[in-house]
C-alpha cells in the first residue's frame, strides 16, 4: 500500500517540476519575459505553443495523480497527441526549408517520451478494472 502512495507522490512531484519548467520556458518565449526569446535562437512558434498547452495539461494531470483519478491517463494522452501532431508539423516545417534549432527535435522526443511514460504510469496505477477484466 505504501509503495502505491510513493509512486503516486514521486510521479506527481516529477511531473509538477516538469510542468512548471515547461510552463516557464514556453511562456517566456511567447510573452518575451526576461529576454529568453532572444536566447532561444530559431524557435518554432507552434512548437512553443504546443509545449505551453501541454504544460497546462501536465498541471491538471498532477492534480489527477494526487487525487488518484482515472482521467489522469486521458489528460496525459491528450498532451501526447498535441505533441505528436506538433512534431509531425515540425517535420513538414523542416522539409519545407523552415528554420529551426536541432535541439528542438531532441527536446520534442524527450517531451513525448516523458509524457508517454507518465501516461503509462497513470494507466497502470489508476485503471485497475482494465487489468482485472483481462486477467486469467
């Protein structure tokens, strides 16, 4: 029983830190806070907006982890879909000669991997009926 609480708490803390960092960085570029926009170089605005929206969804998912709700999985999957669509659009942008930073691709792959990981944790932790239905 305590292991479940530890996993939920650790997941919520890591996701909250990730969400707050993402929210700060993406909003700093969008709203040009602290001169971060100039430091980012050739950023792709729709990627920044996808990250901004995802960070808001991450914060909702943190609440879901704390409350142990089934919908946490769906919030994270929504964020993952937004990131995947943005990543596909980024590939079109690159193929059409759009400017970008190489670190953007790495960051998007990392962000999608993190989101998928947290989605799977939420699925396993909060959707017990799914596992009971298919257990033999």
